[in-house]
C-alpha cells in the first residue's frame, strides 16, 4: 500500500499559506523583471534572494541533488530546467518558472509560463490554454469530487485547444513534505481515484505540449524536453480542499 493522504489542520494550512505567499511574491517579481538578455541564473538568484529575505528556504535547491533554487524551462523544455549563466533569454522565447519554498516546516509550490517579449500566436495560445486548464482543474477541487475530476478538466481543456498533456510527470500532494500523496495526473485514468476531502492540499500542475505528449530527459539527468522539439507550457498552484470553494494558496494577486 502507498502512503496515506495527510489532511491538514487550520494551523498547518495557515503556515502553508504563508509559504505560498512567498512563492507568489517571488514569481510576481520575476514576471516584472523578465526580458530578453537575462540569464536563467539571474532569475534563480533573484528568487533565492527573495526567499531568504522572507526567512524561508528554497525548496528545490539540493532536493534529490537538484542544483538550483528555480526550475527554469525554455521553449521545448517542459520542466526541471537547470539555471545557468550561459543560458540567455531571447525575444520570442517562452519560459516556465517553477518555484517552491519551505517556511516554518511547510512547503509552498507554484509555476507560471511567461512570454519573453513578443511571442508567436501559437506560443501565446499554448500559454493561455495551459493557464485556463489549471483554472478549470481548480474548479473541481470540492469535497466529494475525485482526483479524476481534476485530471479530466485539464485533459478536456487542453485537447479542445488541440494540444496534448504530458503523462510522464504529474501533480502531487504537498504539506510538511514537498511531494506527498496523492499523485494528480493531467489526464483521465480508468481506475477509481481518491475522493477529495477537506484538508487535502494539492499541487496541481498542468504540463502541456504544443505537439505530442511524449517527452525525454536530457543527459543532465534533470531537464525534460518534448520528444518532437515543439514548445511546452507549465502552470501550477497549491490548492486546499475546503468545505466549500477551493482555497488557492499561491495566487499571484
């Protein structure tokens, strides 16, 4: 049997809310500063400085050996791109930025995909389809629904836009650990999935490819890219199941 899903108390949710506010603040800062000519390492430094100045610890740095504070993934890179002083953002790129922090023993985690300057219509459509897919998924975070309701909402939105959802990587539970049960795929599964209960904290993260859903991992052991070289987008929020409306802890606004 797998590990049990941990329901969070109000006190725990409050700590997670504080962690996610730091994450949201860092992503908002990067969104303001993104422009052609920046290196991905500069983005990483800004995010790390923001976390440390808010008395939190970057969650990804050192996690299973990951070298950066941010995952920065450009164009055909899907997730887990390693920040580098030699990787420069160019006009027309799209860049997904995934950031997490640990604060008072609890984690926050969120991601956005941003255009660098003016981007092609197709890249713009990909970003918007992925953003909307996350919002559709969040609408399903209600007690009595199941994980599959979240997954189906993502898949239907993405496929209606003629894009594809990545299957090899999924969302996850979150709390005092960065990755907790349950897994949250972005595609519908045939088997019966977990029922949503108040107190469940979920990191929901659609990863959407312009072409095929197939991906591969580069030789660095981290960077995931689309198998066909077409662009990919990624959005993520940390969301708590309540008795009523979903509570999104990592809203940028």
